[in-house]
C-alpha cells in the first residue's frame, strides 16, 4: 500500500494517492496510454514526517506568527525554511529500501518525472493546480529521492500557504502523494480543454514543440486551435512566432532555440488536431465533466500526462492580492527578459524623469501653475509607483530563484546563507554609506577637525577641505526621499550624523566582508562543473542584479518622490508667507485647492501626526519576531518615524522602525541592533544588518508602538526575541 | 511485632515503588510544566518544556537568557515545577494528578550537558534549533522532593535518591 504501480491504482486508493494519481489510475483502467511508473502514497509522506519528527518542526514553523499578519516575503521565508527541513532530513533507511526496490524495478537508469499529487488539488471544486512542484528529467535513485522530498516540501510552498485556508492545509491531516513516471521524450506536447472555459461552444487545443513545461509555465506561447465542440470542425488556428522549445539537458530541462524547420511548422497537423479533439471528447464523456488534459506526442504515439475537470478561475477581489503574489514566481528565462527591460528602458527613463523634474525651475511658477505642477508630479510618481509594483518587485524573484538553487545544491544549515553572496558594492546606497564612512574616518583621524565640527565652527580653516567634500556628497545624494521628507538636504544634520559615525570604528568592515564574500562564492561555485557551472554563474549574476535593482529602484523612485515633495514644500512655504498657520500640515490636495483658489479660507481641520502612546496598562515585555541576523545586543531604543529621528540617532542605540529602506540605511552602522516591523529575510534591513553583523529581529508588526524611544531593549537575534527591560 | 514491621516495610516499599512509577509516568507523558521562581520575593510562574532523568533526580529544561525566569534563577537557584495531567473537566478533581518538584537549579555548561541535552531532545526534537542558540541556557533542576496530589486532596511526598 505504501507504493503502488500506476497500473494497479483503483478507487479504493482514492484517499492515499491524490487527485493526479487517481486520475492517472482511471485513465490506465480505461485503456489510455500513460507513461509507466508508480505512486508514492500519502502513507509514505506520513511515515517520513513521523519517523523524522518533521511534523512537529513544521508545526513550529507555521505557528511562529499568525499567517494572516505575514507579508508575502515572510510566507516565502517560512516555505523556504520548511523546504530546507525536508531537504536536510536524512531519509529513514527502511523507507529508502522500499524506494530503491521500486526505482530499480521500474526505471534503472531511465529519466523520470517526479510530480506532486496533492489530495483535492485537481478536483472539480478547486482551482489550485500548479501550487505544488513537479520535476522533469531526473536520473538515478539519489536524484529521485531528493526530488520526492522537494515535492513533499511543496505541500507547504509559499503559493500553497497563501491559500492555506482554502486548501484546508493542516499539519495533522494534510499529506502529499507523489507520482514517479518514466519521462516521455516529446516531439510535440500541449493541453486540451474539452470545453473552453470562456466559450462553452468550443474545444481548445494548444501545442508546442518539445516538452510541455514551457507551455505550462507560460514561457512559450503555443499554437492554438479552436474547434466547434459539437462537430469537431476547426473554427480557427491561431499560429504564433515559434522561436524556442523546451528540451532535456543532462539533468533537467532548458529552453533552446527552435531549429528553423520546426519554427516554420505548426506543432500539429490536421489529423493530429482531430485525434486530440476525439481524445478530449471521449474523456469528457467518460469522466462526465469537461476535461483539462495534458498530453504529449512521441514518435507519433499519444501519451496522456494528466486529465482533470476544467475549473473556472476564481476572480480575485481588489483587496485580494494573492493573484499578484502568485505572478511573482517567474522562470529564469522570464527574469532575464525582465532584466533587459528594467536595465535598458525603465531605470534610464526613471533617472531622466527625475533629472528633468529637478532641472525645472519651480520658483518661476505662479501659484496656479505650481498647483498644476504638483498634480502633474503626483501623477508621474503614481505611474512609477505602479511600474515598481508590476515590474521591479517581480524581478526580485531572481533572488528567490537563486536562494532555492543555492539551498538545493549546498544544503546549508542556514537557509538564508545565500544572501551574503548578493552584496554588490556598486549599489547607490552602498556607495553613499561608503562615502559617509570615509568622511567619518577623516573626522576620526583629525581631532582638530572633529573639535571644530562639534562646536559648529564650519568656517574654521581646518574644516575647509572637509566641507568641500561634504558639499560634493550632498550634491550627489541630496535628492533622496524617505517617507515624506528629503534626506541629506541639511548640512548641519549630516555633520551631526558623521560625528556619530566617527565615534565608532568602522573602517575595516568592507575588506573583511569582501574577502568573506569571495570565499563564499568560490565555495558555491566549487559544487559545479561544465554547463551547470555556467548556469550557476548566470543565476548568481541574475540574483545580484535582481538584488541591486531591488535596492536601487527604491532610490530611483525616492528621487521622483522627492520631486513631488520639493513642489509641495514650496507650496507650503508660499501659503505660510500668506499667513496660513496650518500650511506645514496640509496634504497635496489641500495645497492644490488653496493655490488654485487664493480666496479660499484655509480650514484648520488637520490632525497632528499621531504619536504612539502606550496605553499605560498594556506593556510588552518580550516580543517575538523572526531571527534575521544572529547576535545579542542591549541598548536604548530609538524608534525612527521621521527624518529627524534618523539624524538624532546615536551610536549604540537600537534602531526600531517600520521598514529600513535604502534611503535610510546610513544609520545602520551606528545601530547596536535592529528591530523592524516588516518581516522577511530579503528585506533591506535584514540584508544590511547581515552585512554589518548587527543582531536583527524582523516581522514584529507592532514594534514601533510597543517599543518607545528611551526603552532599554535586549535584542536576541538568535531566537528572534526582543525583551524590554522593566 | 517483627513480622508486622517487615509487613509494614513491604507495604511501604510497594507504595514507594507505585509512587515512583506514578510520578515517572506523569513526567514522561507530560511535555510542559509551570516553573515557579521569584525575584526578591516577587513570585513568577512560567510554562516550560522539560524532560526528567530516569531516576527522577533531575529535570532538564531550556530557557532564553533574556527571560525573567532566567534572571530570577540567577539570583536564587531555588524553584519548583508543577506538572499535571488535567483536561479542564470536572472529572479532573478526582482523576487528574499533579506533581510539584522542588529543588535547586544548575546551569549546565557544554561539557556537562551532552547526555542530558540528548535526553531532552529525544522528548522535544523540535526544540533542537532553540537549544543550539548561544542565547539559550540549558538547566538542570536537581530535585530534592516531589509532592504528588491526587484524588482531590491526597498528598504524598517522594524524595528521589533516598
């Protein structure tokens, strides 16, 4: 019962073999051609979990935090940690023996496909297909075993966790069956819908050259045939430009350029289209529901890979961002295309937009014109904000893809180890921080200069070269916004910050980090050879670019945002000069209205910025978050909510904030520890804290209200605990 | 007279053995207990995961070093631990049993803790990462006395190692 040949699957196994396994068993019993193999039942999954103790570990992981409070990045972290647990868990010897016997019997050295078969994933009522993993072209017992573990882990993938409630995912009851089948070397593959979900009168057939993974993951556009569902008559063939196809490599699959003769030819001829229509029709009759079929042709032999009921996609409401989250999972190929667009088109366009706005002389505008300009700038900012969500954030998936590849290849005990390989010294925020550090070193080494700066005697002769450098620095970095304020617009605040930096020893960090990073990179690459080495390097490069852009795009967006702020600040000053006592508190809409209608009497309805006020009755004593960077530190908390808080930051304080964005990372070197509301191992705060080796706990949503500036705080970055002293 | 003494002794031994087994079973079955400490007379109770040695003379637990219970124990190593099997039902008054272990704690260093830690992790394998943290202390409660309460108010005392 633990492992059952596909040809022996029947109704009595239903609860143990998942939706896909059940459908394959039925297809075989109806006489259809299905690649041979076996089903690893959910009993084996349960045994694996119970024998290794994984069930309890998954329970702990899932209950660290209320899933409803997690951001998608935190859900990804959870899924990655669970994935690592599965990968690192030694396979119990008794189970291994059973597998070995089956693998030897069925496949010897043949290539296989390892596919998920979760319970209910393919049933008529649900539309969760594709949440779990499948792996194509694996050879040898060890590879099969490892990928069975990965398929099991995908029961808890980030995508599955997003739909945890709908899927009814519970550690106690949920289990995953796995299908292991011989790989069919496809000439042509595709899908068929016996009934078009968008038009009940039609049947759809889609086909590509090569394996069907390219079609299923969306990286290859298929040829499409629409047929009359009643007669089978062809209504329309929609050909595409065929450029690539999915082929097998030594140990996996890849997209390759399509040979010219294939590129010219449609994947299916009329007879084959008709054969597939008949297949779809028959399956719908036999299963009594419209079917969604995956098929493949090899040497003119038709194989069915899967058949499941057609499900209508559930529409996401505007608040339900899960559809967007799911779209974040991109293939390597897709990411490379996105990279091209971002680097060559979007970033330069953002930079020139920011420059154009900066060069524009706002002072010459009348009040009315200024109001129009503010509105224009808001629209421009909104446009780039949308681009940021639609293009830049998905590109960040390059880092995730690399993280999974790194963990699969090196099996590290720390699933976030790969992050240290991402650092790139040419990031804008890193350059800015380095320049600040250099200025601080200069102050540190020159007591006379330090003394002059401390007494604010900036015109002293000893300060002259320093002030010149500082002006150059401010010119380069002054256009960076954080929140609603522009950082580095004030010389004396910046000097205050540099004096703080100078009170700490920071000089050697970069060299040590560089050496360590190089060693890590060498260690990583030593695991590969030949084609694999090439791929590993490409993926590392993609991840670095993805991380760098993820950092820089914030800065570019910050520059555009600062241009909106620049215009609104000017408006506030003009209104203040005209006697509006509330000008500094007004939002953009009010500013526009008041500038456009000078006669309008300003209302004074503004609320002041809400100060966080602990109720006095409720006091957090110990708060749990995610341990992002190991280490233990105690100190006085500074809750950073405004730009002023940033510049008030003293060396040795504990930085408590909503989220560290690249525009504010310059305070990080001063911090003894970091506590962040936002969670996720790839957030800026966590990454930069890791670089500086500063203990960091993330993912405490109420950190900025539960902790107050001045509290004595102990941050345990090993366990993710923040303790507030009495 | 002599026969009566022997008889009594035999009954005592039997009772002692039965008591030992009752406590042993309870401590094996239960994963959590309530630890009582104090700071300058201010009481403090904490729920902890524990494991007991086979002869019941030691109970092991782990705690982050940043916690109040840890700082209390640093100031005064005396503490007690309540372990029970109540089910939050009326029948608990007659059916459930509770044991209070009283003694003195000692934080185990690396060289002392390997066997004890293994014992603890056999019972709580999911706490491995937690116990590996440098900020986590691994503690042995050297038990002087167990008080067993059952059948509503019957209280028996057991001294391990005597």
